[in-house]
C-alpha cells in the first residue's frame, strides 16, 4: 500500500477553481441569486487583499493572454487573432500596433481609503452591423470602472462604463479604419449584471498567474 503525499492548493489555485465554477454556471445559463453574488464579491475581495497586503497602496496591472480569454469564452477566437495583427489606417499607410498595446486583456487596480477601483479594458464585437452593410464588424474599445467597497459586513460593487475608439473591418481581413469616435468618452453609471461580476472574478483570478506589474 502506498500513501501519496497531499499538496495543499496554492492561493492562486483556490481562487481559480472558484472562478471556473462560477464561469461554468454562467455559461450554462444559470442566474445568480443574492447569496451567490455575495460569494463572488467575497472572492474578488480575497484576490484584491492578496494583491494589496495591509498598508500597501499604489496601482497594479494584471495582463491575461488573449488565447486564455478565448479558452474561457470571453472573446471569440476570430477577434483575438485579428487584434493581434491590428492595424490602424494612417494618412501615409498602415502602422503596426505593438502586441502589448492591445486593449483586450488589461486589468488595472488602484486602492485608497474607499476600497478598490478596478479598471478593465476590452473589445465589444458586433457582427453584421446593418447600418454599414453585411460582412462588416464594428468593434469598440470599452473601459469599465468598478468600485468595490466594504460597508459593514457587506460588500458593495458599483460600476461605470465608457466607450472609446470604434473600428470597422471586413471579416477575415485586418482592420480597415481608424477611430470613428468624434468626442471624448465619459463614464456613465450602469447596472451590474451577472456577466460583469463573473468577468471581473475570472480576469483577476487569471491575472494573478501572470506577471503582476506594480505601478507608481
């Protein structure tokens, strides 16, 4: 008889397992009740307090590889591939954008006396945009700001959103236009959905496995 040694899961493995469970429930079409939403917020809070031990301040940036977002079903494989070779039209031709500039996978965290401010940057995907014709897709860079605070024994999660640059391109080709936005985007309050909570938890749980950049 052999006895196998037991290895205790690391913190990262524990929160990732929890995030995967909620993601699977969400993708299966399950709606979360109040207790489940509170559990998600507690997991998010647990990750943030792991990143920010007592008295630590400043800004932290996490990056999640695009291929991982595809595996998680947070973005399509088509979009991830095109974004990796994204080009913006300039007056004198095309300019290649560096891979680290892609707006798809960044999570920035700041902390202060109020709690944690989480900023996420990603792309929407709108296929067959009828206003410009079939076979085109409109992609918009979206930035979300979420403030997570502790109020007594409860956690409060508030969110604001703004849409930045918008691009059009044909299916199967590189991007064919520069920004369509004509004015500076502003943040607007939005109602928090199950998808918002799950996306936040998954990105944080994935991000702590990669390089964690502490910014001043």
